[in-house]
C-alpha cells in the first residue's frame, strides 16, 4: 500500500480560569428584556429556569490581571509540553478567538498585533519561519483552524502546527441580559503533526458551511438591554437564542453526517462526539437528531462527554478543553484509546458550522 500524509494530534493543553462563578452569584443582577423593560420575575425563578434549559450551574471567569492572549499562552505551553516538541520547530501558530484582548478596565477589542503574534512572543520563539495568525470564525473557530492546519500538513507545507482557541466572554457580556449567565472564559490548544501512514489515521474528513444569507445576525454586538447602562456606547455580545437553537438542531447533525460520509465511517463506529458546549439541552437534542438520521432511536449514554454544567460556554475553547481533559484522564467515565474514531463539531456566529472525523 502507498503511504500518505495525515494530520495527527500529538499534544493537548488547556487553561481553566480560577474564578468560579456560580448561578447564585447572579441573584443581585438587574435583568432586562430586549424591549428595555425590567423583567418582573424574581431572579431565583429566572436562574432556575436558565439552569433547566442550559444545564449550567457554574462557569469560569479570568482574574482581572489576565487577557485572552495570556490564557492562550498558558494553553499553548501545556500543549507543547504534552507533545514533547521543540517550540522553535513549529511552522504555524493559529489562534482562534472572537474579541481579542479585552481588558478588565477597557472593553474595547485589541487585536493589533494579532493574538497569535503575542502568543509567539510570550513563548519566546525566535524562528521567523513560524508563521503566526488569527482566525475569527465564531465558536467554530478552533475547529476551523484545525481544518487550516490539516491543509498545510497534508500538502507538505508544514510539519508541526500549534492551534489554540481562547476567548474571554465575561468581559463582552451584558450583565443585564440573562444570556450573560451562559458565557465563560477559557483556552484550549493542540499540536498537530504530519505523519506518513499506509492506513488512514488522524483527520479523516471535515465539513464546513456558512449560512450567512438568513442567519448572519443571530449572534451580534449590541447595546445593553438597560438604557443608560453603557454611557460610553459599549457593545455587548447578543444572541437570538430560540432561532439559534432551531438552526443548530436542523443543521449540525447534517454537517456531521456529511463529514462521516466523506470519511466512509458509519456513526455506529464513533466512540465519542465532542461537540461545542453551547447549551446542554441543545447538545442533547442535536445528538438525538444525529442518531435519528441513521434510524437509531436512542443515542448511547456515554458517547457525548459534557463540561458545560461546570465550565459554561467559553466559545472557541470548549472543544479543545474538553479533548484535553479527556486525554489527561480528568473526565470521569470518558477515555479515548488508540483505534478509536471520534467526531468533533461546532456551531456559532456567522452562522458557521463545522464537523471533523478523527481516528486515533
């Protein structure tokens, strides 16, 4: 058999912020609706309903002294150590994020220089051939950056690539919007390397789609729901949650199915589905819909590990963080072994969706 180039993950890393914010920490918030009117329900009732819908009980926020490029660097160090490589031999550093370095005292986005350039600087890499760039692609950004890396590696253009997903959503969320309870901070990273193999291994196939004509404004930046709360005309992350839920339910399973078909892998062969941690109940519904496409009435109990209940939605960081925790034995009841085939999937602003099939 001929030997082909494949992209494999040789190291994983993550950074989980130290500030644990529980649901009861929102009891003192003043919540307003889209119409600018204060919500009449008691906060405890609002929080209980929120937890029922999302399964989130707590989330992590960064400390005041850190910004996105800092936690991206922490995850990068972790992944490089895990891979056991010389950082000077990296051909690319790709950082997926959405808001740049938003400071605790300044909500303005800061992306010059790129976060990838900042991470490369923090790593102390001297090699000018290590190309560093950012990829803003909504929540699917990290997975899309992995797709970029796969093209570079399989073409022979690169041998080792560091891919990072990092966001600090706590500083771009409106404290007067119920959705602020969804958002969290975090960073995850992987090192990918090119290997020759007679048998398919690593990244087998991927599928990406962008539905911009009808759905581009389901996630956007807007003013606070409380009039006068943003005297400096600050902008906050806003979401059309109900429409997004339905969109994800209709399209994510089909994207995963398309990736599986490209890889000639049947869903029954998949050991784990690592999906973006956006909403616990939504992810459950997506999984059930996926299995129904294959006429399987019930999805396996242990196929989809979840972190959202404790870590919240950290955007581009959710999937690589989840992978790192599993690979390092920190997700009870979940493991990935040699020979296992898994699926990655994400959905987010754009609206963008991607899915990838990977064999260990």
